[in-house]
């Protein structure tokens, strides 16, 4: 009867030759000539939930309906890795889900049917058949491994100070934080100092008697002197300890909106398109260098960490890099489509310069000043007003104006957003960093100063390799 059943199942027509049957031992059997699905080990409630559905554009979209799905909490990455291990059969841990091809194949082609003979095997080839655990050894190892501490950045400022008459002018620089932990702020015709240790506020100077106003402030490296740029084109240098004006530097014919110190040398940028460098050790402090290159107002100035190069940005959408040997720009970058006020040199990668464009540009761009080549660019979606690098890690913070009025923290070089801070109702035009490199202060046209904890003091142990680092290959 058995042979009769088999013969009737295999005879299709008189013209088709009879197929030979192999009744070998089960150990040598390779399977039949028909693909019969093996249903013994299928988890139907899981596999049916992972059936791909076609989207409008014809691409496959995975739709899984699990009651305990990823809700965006701190355990979401571990939960996602657990699902990959247990349900999709993809070898993964919390930080790595395997290769992209393998992951995409497992997601877009879930194994609903298995067309191979059933074999006595476990999930990862190592699990004991007598184990009472519902998960595999790989998941056990993942859950028992120590997890990296999650970094939290507070979304609210830890201090807010009123700053009446803080001007809403994109081209000015009215806030700076000294190495002695003293904040200087230009408000109208006065410069005020706020001591972060004692929270005491003192008035440094008042320019109302001279019918002048403050347009920029900048601390010296040692934090004992502060330079004050004025609307009339003057640069006043004040000794903070004695509350005494040391010198008044002329030479500009329009307001001084940008200042930068390098030792005893102070550089000033003005609306008259000129950049003047003065050595304060000289009695009359006449300009030792006049840098001509910008065609409109100079609104950004920053010295490199080694004090060998000066970066300047202007309302002519140009970014220049000057050296100490020539009066002409050593490097010129013209990729921005709006005014360049935000400038920052990286303290971690030699020669790395970041710059931000105004409302018509909205980009943060990175430059390799060693090779004069552009590196990366990111569209922030709003006017870039300021940039500052972290002292402890390869991260930077940017402040923005139209139209988001937000503060963003970025990782470099991935350019992933670490945090987004909001609170100012006007453009965040001013930014300064605390000497400990952990806190920042931002100022806006809403006449407030807000203090935020955005950076961590813990230095990154693993340094990322960079083509800008010329010393990583030296022995």
C-alpha cells in the first residue's frame, strides 16, 4: 500500500518517465524533491508580525507591533539589540548590530518559512538544551556587560541674569568670560563685571560722558585686563584690579565690533573694514600691522591656539586666515553665503577651523587650514551667531538666531546633535565659555544672560584619529 501511494503521487502522465526512488538510510537522506516547509521551530506570532508591507513608493517597510516597543528611553538600544538577537537571529550587541547587508536582509526578508530539513540546533550553537532561560547566551552577555553611563545635559539654564540694554545687533561682541572667572558685559554705555565666585556685580567704566557706547569686550589671556571697543572707533584697555584705564587706542574711523588678544597684542576689527594689531608694551601703542582684505565690516576675530594665525570673518561673506609674516590673507574661504561672525579654532585638532554663516547661509563649515581644504558642512536651519569648542572633548556648541533662537551641541566629526537648548525669545547673539570648560553663558536681545552646563569635564580617553594630527604617526 505504501508503494502504491507513492507511485500514484509521482505518476503524472504516460509520456513522463518514472522516477527512481531512493530508500536509503535516514543518515544519508538529503531530502525530497519538493520544498515542504518545516514548521516545527517557527514562532508564528512573531514572524507574522514582521511581514513586510509595501509603501507608496514600492519599497518594503517593516511593521512590527510589539506591546513593549522602543519608546525612546535609555533602555531602548538594549531592547532593540535583544529583539535582533532573539527574534531576527542577527548577532548583535547594544552598540553594534552586525554588518549593514546582514541587518537589512534580516529585516526586509524575515524567515517566515524554513526550507531546510529540521536540525537539532539551538539559537547560537552554544546554549544548553537544558537551560531554563528564555534568551540566548549572546543576550545574556549583552545584558550582563557594563553599560556606558548616559550623558545628560539639562535643558534649562542653572542661572538667569537680567541684562538691560544688551543690544540686539548681530555684528557686536558684548560678552566675554575671563580666565579668572569674571564675566564682562557691555550694556549700553557701560561695561559691567560679574564675579562668578561671589556673584558680585561692579561697573568697570561708563562712556556716557564721552557720548560713546560699548560695541565689544574681550579679556586678555591672564584675565587681568579687558579691552573695550567703542562706537567711535576707539579701543580702551582697562586694568581690572585697580579699576583704571591704561590706554586709549585710536586708528579706526568706525565702530570696533570684534577684539582678540594674543599675549600683549590686541587685534581689533572695525566697520571701516580694517584689522589693526597693537603691542601694548609700546608706550603709544601705535598699530604694528594693518590688515586689509575685507570689503565690509569685520565682525569676527579669533587667534589660533598657538597664536600663529588670526582668523577673521566679515559682512562680505569672506573668511580669511592671516599669518604673522604678511599683510595679505594667507588663506581665503568664500563658501559662505552670508556674514561670517562665528569663528572657532579646535583645541584638539591642529589646524581645524570652524565657521558659521548668517541667515542666508545657515551652515557650519569646517576647514583644514594646513592644506587649505574644506572638510565638512552642516545646515543648521537658522542663522549661526557663535561657535565654541569644548576644552575636554571633540565637541562644539553653536548659538543661533533667525528663526530658531536655539543652542545646539555637536559631536565632531560625526556632527551628531548632542543637545538642543531653548529659552531665549530673541536671537542668541552672544556666547562665552567658563574657564573650567564646562559651563557657557549666552546673551540675547531679550536682555537676559542664561548659564548652561553643556560640556563634561571628563576627558575622552579614546582619541579619534584625524588627518589633521601630524603627530599620531610619529614614533
